[in-house]
C-alpha cells in the first residue's frame, strides 16, 4: 500500500520534505519500504517542477506502526510549526508539529488508513 506524505508550512516545505525523505530512508524499521519523491508535472509555462509529496510503499512486518513512530519522532525534532499530511486511498490525516504528542497518537490515526496492508487489529 502506498502512503503519500506531504508538508505544509510557511515556506520551507521543499527542504523539510527532503529532510524527511532522508530520515525515512535511514529508518531501520522501514528498510523494506520504498520511499520515493515522484516527479512533478510542471504547470503550463514552467520549465520544471519539484514534487511536493513523498510516497512510502509499505511492506510487511509492522511497517505501518514503524512509519507512524518514525514520523512522530521526526515531527518532534522540527523547530518550525509545520503540518504533516498523510494520505492513502482510504483517507487523510494531518498532524501539527507542535501539537502531536507521541507515536501512539499517530499510530491510532494512521491505522485505519492502512488497514488491510500490515496493520494489526486492536
């Protein structure tokens, strides 16, 4: 199952997204998951565009919980108050860096979006 992750903030979303991509790729619990930044389609009149989304292809073995935990820790390290948007075919959730308290909150919110892939029933 693919999980799309995007960032909203007052300015540096591209740098933050690049930082998040490196963070997720370095996460040992996500080593079986592909983390990509697909090419963006340029608007008419533009020479090129930068993708504003990461796609995480979840594998097996609890990677949904690992993704939520890793995202929670990454958010807690942010200085600016950005918003993380997480979307699958089943829906979307948003987390603000300064109001997300722990990984459990993210896991509970993300679990319904990835149910049927590798998440465990509660």
